[in-house]
C-alpha cells in the first residue's frame, strides 16, 4: 500500500453509529500535537484491521492480529536535516517528516533548515537538538 507524503496523522479508532450517520473520533493528541485543527476539512482513509498469517521457522502457519500502529520514522541518536515549518505553543520549532510525524526543535525559528540529533522519540512526536545551522 502506498502512503502519501501528505499524510498528517495515523491512528486507530472504532466507527460508531450516530443519529444520522457514523462517527470516527480523532484522538486528542492529534489536535494537541498540531497535526490537524478542529473545524478544518480532511480526507479520511479507512483501513480494515485484519488478521495476518505468519510462518514460523518450522513451517507452521499461525494467525496474528496486527494491533501496533506505525512506528516512528526516527530513532534516538539519528541525525537529520529538517526545515522548521511552524512554532509550537511554547515557542519551539516544529518540523514534520515522513507521514507528518512531528519533531520539536527547541531554539529553532520558522523557515530555518537545521541539522538535528534526535534526542527523544515518542509514538506521536520526537524532540531534536540542533547540531548545526544549515543554509
């Protein structure tokens, strides 16, 4: 499956029935991390949760359910060049990388392109420290 570079967020949620339709609730963290804004319109893709089949070393097939979400696209200690696109509520620089994943960069300004070292990685954001200012 091909995933667009413009993907802002990815999460799992249940679809529930409402009076005149169905509702998919967006987790609060997606709003708080700045990926999406209340009141804006977005395209939504729904992917069914399905069982997958793995084969063990002895050739036996076993069924497993995939429940883990996507892994962060960065790792602690990784060096990256990022462009600061926005400022967070506390004035830290915000960069977005693959799948819209957010990297918070303290001390960076909007429009700067900087080399960072990823210091901390969470499921929905990372924190990077500036290693050098880039042009």
